């Protein structure tokens, strides 16, 4: 089967096929997404929070994203795997952006990158696309600007902010972005942006009218107990199931129920067993004391 490409996502929008996307941070998570037929996997810089327990995405480096992207790509050969360009790897200059995005693609084999921002970043998007790097935009609440935005809050609530969001989205599309993530945006604005664009919008906390939906793996499957974002739904409670199972394991080890026969190897040869028993008996005899 052929791998998913950015143009396949465009086709999905044209056909009205909705795009389900998940984050993944390692080989096994990517394998599970792939087995479920998830077409778009994001190696998000949310790894700072859900994998490393940090407060924000800001400390994640390019080397970190490369490390995780390699594992994810290995686990998901069919899906379109994209990764976040971390904070400060693309904001200073086009040259930085091209060098860092190029390295991320070259060292990992992934199919594209994601960067945050609108009109102000459109020139960078254009240069990246020109050198052959597929770019996904990210508007609304942009976690790399959490300090200026005052934390994860719904964006685009005023008329001016809504118009800016639509113009930012158009600027990204014109610059060649293949999709745009809309995070924490009122439903009506996300719908308006989606209708204005030829490229797909992928919502997260942006209502049901985007062309697709992305969710953080840990939020959706309950791997993370620090907090539960309002825009997520728990499809599983993996963390509490694992805690219960680990308690059972601990009790089984204490009472010698585990490991049992099925998990152990035995000596089948009776002659070998009796030789060993003889040897162990001899070792039990008290040592001869000289004199
Ligand atoms: O880093 C991330 O996981 C993201 C998603 C929240 C879209 O950007």
C-alpha cells in the first residue's frame, strides 16, 4: 500500500472524507495508530508535557523531536508522519527554518513539518515549500506562545481576532501550506476558516466542522493523569488499568503466583537432574577440618 501524502489529504477534503489524526512519540504508539488506519500522525512538541512532565512545549529541542520522529516513522510506514519544529528553530530567520526543517526531514524520513503562526510566518512557509518541505500551519491557541497568550485559552473571540484568524489562514494557504491545525477556536470561526480554504483544517478544541480532528494520544486514551483538556474525550483509561494491573503483579510476585510453570524453563533430562542433585548433596557435606 502507498504511503499517505499531503495531496491525499487534500483529496480527502475534496471528497468530504474527514481526517482523524493522533500524536505519537515512539515506535509502539505509532504502530497502534498505523494499525487503526490513522492517516496523519503528529510528533507533537506536546512531548514536553506528556512524555517529560514539563509545564509547556518550550524546552523541547530539535534533537528531541528528531529522536522521537525516527521512532514514530519506523512504526508507521504508511501514515503521513509530520513533526513540530520546536520553539526558536524557525522564528529567527528563514535560513534557520530551512536548515532545521531540512535536518528534521533528512534525519528521520518523515513527510512534513508543522509550525505555529499566521501572516508573520507565511514567508517562512513559502521558503520551506519552495525547497520541498511540506508544511502544516497551526493557528488559534499556539502553545509555543503560551506566555503571551496567557495559557491555553480560546482564541478569535472578537470580530477583529476572528478576521485576523481568517486572514492568517489564507496567508498560510497562499504560502503553500498543505493543512492547518486550528486549536481552541470557536466553532463558528473554525467553520468559516474551513469554508474559505481549499486545504484541510484539522481541529483540536475547534468544534465539529473542521475537515479533521487531531488529539493528543495520552489525552484520548487516558495515559496521562495530570489533567484532562475539555476538548478531549477519554476512549480508554489506560493509566488506571495499568496501575491496577501493576498492583496485581506486585501481589502475585509477593505470593509466588508469578512467575508460574508456564513462564519458566525446566530441565527435561532426568540423568542431568540426578547428577545435579548429587553434586548439590556433596556440597552440603561439612568441610574436613585439618589436624
Ligand atoms: O504538539 C502537539 O501535540 C500539537 C497538537 C496539540 C495539535 O500541536
